[in-house]
C-alpha cells in the first residue's frame, strides 16, 4: 500500500474512541470524536494553495485530504472541533517517505509540515516537529472498517503524553476491495 491508497482507504466517516495517558500527571483520560475524511484531487484549489504556502510545486502533490473532527475529552467540557487539509509530497529518492503538509497542526494550531513513512507492514507513521514539541503517530488498518492509531507527544521541557485510538467506519466511502466484492455478489 502507498500513501495515496492509505488516504483512499481512510476516506469516510469514522467514530474514534481515544485513551490518553498524561505521563507528568500519572493519569489517563478518555475521549471520543466523529471524524470525516474526504479525498481531494491533487489539483484541488485547497491542495494547490497549501503547496504554494510551503513553496512547493503543486504538481508534486500526490493527493489531498480534508479531515474534520468533532469530539470531547473526559476532563473538560470544551468541544474539540476543527478541520485541516493534508497533502503528501513524496521523496523523489524513496516514494514510501516524504513530507506531509498540514493546513493546521493538531498539537499546535498553526500550519506545519511533517514527515510520513509507509512501512512494509502497511502502517503509516507521521512525524511532526513543532517549535515546542515532537509528535509521532502510527496508523494502521486492523480491517477495512477498523483503523487503529497510537501516538506520543513530547513537549520540550518534560511533559509527555501517549494516546491510543480505535476508529470504526460509520459510513461514507467504502474501501475499493470491499466495494468491488459487493458489486460482484449482487
């Protein structure tokens, strides 16, 4: 699987359950979110604009995805909502790795470019270095409708957090293999 196929398989509406462990406080916290992931063609105006913002030739964009979330965490009453556009740019020397442009970061609400690596195990690893922290996230599919995620977030100066998420597809785009089998069975 390559990065574009991973994005295509991720398209749809997801319900996410998350457990975060705050190492400094020695406490865990649970949360839940509704997530919608939409594929964007590489010539989409939002994809082109994001590439230009990072001074990258838009023709190098492999695809784009708009991710929208709406969730809550156990410790606060505040709704966690937002949306961002993601654009992968492959490394010309190694197409399984490259830059991942983000319209807005998750840990810090500012544009950020991270790195991605597609593993031989078909897991996607995202590495993002912010001004004051480091984030590493690993995503993989246990089945076409169950996606798993774990991440670590290290703040420079000591604070760290580890998170595990299970995400269940609730609708939207069907994975291509599943869609093909459902049309042949009818």
